[in-house]
C-alpha cells in the first residue's frame, strides 16, 4: 500500500516515501501562502509537477503538524542513501526512482527571484530551502543537479526555492512503520 498524506489545510494529497529511517514527501509542497509563493514563469502548468517556489518569508508557516523543512544534514543523509546504491547508474536517475521501487519524484523545478520576477534552470536543477541557518540567520538552500548535491546561501535578491518536507518522527522499527501505514490524517501526521 502506498503511503499518502492529506494536508488538512487545503486537502492536497502527497505521496510519501521511506528512505532509511526517514519518511519524506515524494513531491514538492503545493501549499499556497498569499504573496509568498510563486509558480515557475507564472504558469499553472508547472504547479502539479513542481509545486510552488517559496520566498524565505513563507518558511515559518509551511509545515503541517508532524512535518518540518529538512536540514542540510538531512538532505545530505538522503543523498548518501542513494549514492551508496548508485554504482554505475546515474545517481540523478536513481534519485528520481527510475532504478528503484522507491520514487522520490525529484523534479528539477528550477528557482526564481521575487525581486526580478524571473526564473531559471527548470529541468536542469532542483533547488530546495533547508532549515539550516548561517551566521546572519540566512537559510541555506540545497542544489541537486547532474554534478551532485551542494549547499549555498541565497543571494540578496529574494530567491525563490521549492520545499520538501520530512516527518518529525524517526522510523526505527517495522512495527512503527506498520502503524504509520494504518494511521489516518486525524490520528497523527498521516
């Protein structure tokens, strides 16, 4: 049975994927935050595939109960779980689930600039906010592209990036995971 999460705030349904002991959204977040989320090139056609691109100002109100924006360390752990399996395969294809029975549905949704209302690199890279803060309280963002994974700090032009969520609960046992499969959105985060 496929794991799904229904966001009670807007009834959006998200596929979930277990990677190691973490439970991740298998899709980019599609929760609307007035004046702080944007569609790539302002086209609705990108919405279902790539979700919204969010400004940093939106981050504090994006997560439903039981979920959080991953840290740089959590993204690194996720990347390493795929890297170990890659061997001779293209790790980007593995990340997208083409060679595994788990699918993270990695979308190369590009990024944007709120100040310029311009968008770049759709189809070339995935750009995600992280919860990791730098010296000036800037949030890092994660870049995933054909070169691998890297972390950077946003330029001062009000960058827009996608958001993935990870469950607050660490999955430690099969019975714990079985419980999560049975849970409904009214009983907890699932």
